[in-house]
C-alpha cells in the first residue's frame, strides 16, 4: 500500500472516530488531552509505511493493544489512533510534566494552568516515576471519558489526594480548587472572588468529613458525592478541564 493512500486512510479513521466512536464534539471540546492527541495523530507527509505500522514497536506490540482493549473502554481502532498521536509527539514512549503544562497553557491562555497541569500529571502518573506511559494515559482517559460514576469518583479522589497517603486534607482540596480557578482565569461569569475557592472547600469539607477527624477518606468522599447533588455537580467541574 502506498504512503499517500495510508495517510488518506488515517484521515478517514480520524473523522470516523470523531463522528461514530464516542470522540464526540462535546468530548473533543471538553477534553484538552484528546484534542491534542488527535492533532498529534494527524498524518505527516514524511511518514513512511513503516512509521504508519509503528504499532509493532518494542514497547507497544499489537498484543499490548489487545490487552489495553480488554482493560479499557476504547476500541482497537481508537487505541491505534491514540497510540499514533502519542508516538508522534513522544517517540520515547512516555509523556513528561512539561508536555501536560504546554497542553493546558495553550487551551487556557487566559489563566495560569501550570499548577493544575502538575496535579493532573501526578494523577495520571500512577507509578509515580515522573513520566506517563501510553498505558497510563489511556487507562486514565478511559475512566474520565467512559468510566462509571464510581470509577470517576475514585479517580477524582486520587487527584485531590495530592500526597497519595489515602486521605484528602482541607489544604489539599483547597490547592486543587485554587489551581482550577487560577487556570480558568478572569474569563468566568460571574467573575469569581479571590475567596471563592476557600468558601467552596469549607462547605465541601464540612459535609465530607463526617467523623470530624480533619481528613476525608475515600469512603467518605464517595458517599458524600453520591448523596449530595450540589457536590456531585461541582465535582463535574474537573471533568470539564481534563
């Protein structure tokens, strides 16, 4: 098969994913990471047939994709598109924190996204080695885009548990909230006051910390989110800035 026809096939696959495979307009608009990975996956005129078939790379052989297909809610075709974009931008097979910061700086130029990108990177970096592999990346995206409520709340707890000790403190929750507000900048309406994040955290924490021991466990977090409509609605905020 010639290279041009292979590039044409990739364009068709990308269009198909946007329309039919759940990478809907809403998802693309809300998910910065998916928008960037789809851009990375766009065919490059210099690509060779061998590059197009890079799925046989050492770290991510086809059988690896089959395993990911079983472990995630992505189809094989979607994983191929995601892998192509990931490989194009990160030939080493891993994404570093600076890449996350670059993505969010471009999508949220009106604010300072660096702190939120740092926290988000740490949530994706499940083995805490300072880099995010393709497996880490798609496992996280699968939960955020297509996971159950329970899975998303577990992921959210991990995001808020900054030091990964199994508890959320009021300071940790405030750090995440402030990072989100800093990233959104001055473009929210109505314009948020400087004390707004702390006020929200005080309300949330009072409801979540049921035994008043100064920390929120995962059981307290999930139970409170599932049984409080206002908190559940507010928790959806993080889904819109992934």
